């Protein structure tokens, strides 16, 4: 018997979606590794890197273990992505503000991360409503887009050490 919050949603394109999430997770993990030199070497910088890397691993798990096949690993991956990734984005924003690298972008990252952390628990809380998927997207997509934008900027302007 499936838990109450799980639903069978299977698009004809489910294989492509799962492959894309797995590849996107690998890109987040690679981007995290490439941006480490641009982060401060304190707890905030290290925490941001670990949590962003964990978000990449989480997205790969989501793609490798669809919820209609392996719910447990899928939920674990989603937690790593949606909670860990958004907290990592908040820490990244704090690090960027502290170092005066990109204070405005850092502030935006903090706001996006807070919105993601707040909306992530609304997904299972509204599973019986049609808006459940909306909260999943509000929590995840802006975070992933922020990782991409900030990652490109950080790689481009990484200090040489």
C-alpha cells in the first residue's frame, strides 16, 4: 500500500524527465566543486558547498529512483534537494554578502532560499490538493536556476589561490 501523499503520475516522457534530473544533479555537483575556490574558507562557505553538493546528489537520486518505483530513496533525494539545497543557497547568499562579492545577488539568494525552505513542507501537506506540485516547483526550480546563475558568475570571477 502506498502512503497517502504518494501519487501515481507517469508522463509518457517520464524516462526523459528522470534522465534530465539525473544529469542536472550531476551538473549541480560539478558546479559545486568548480565554485569552491570562490567561497570563503570558513564554516559558512564550507556549509554552502556541502549542502549544494548534497542537493546535486539528491536530484540525481530523484532521477534514478522515481516515486512510483522506489518511494523511500525518492523522498530522501527530494529532502536533500529541497531542504538541503535551499539551506545551502541561503548560506551561499550569506557568504557572498559577507565577502562583498555580490551583495545584491547574495540577498536574492537568501530570499530565494528562504522561500524554498518555507514552501518545501507545503508539498506533502497539500498532497490531497491539486497545488501540491506547485509548491514542489516553487521550492526547487528557483533554487536550481540560482545555482546556475551564481555558479557561472563565481567560476568566471573566482580568485586565484
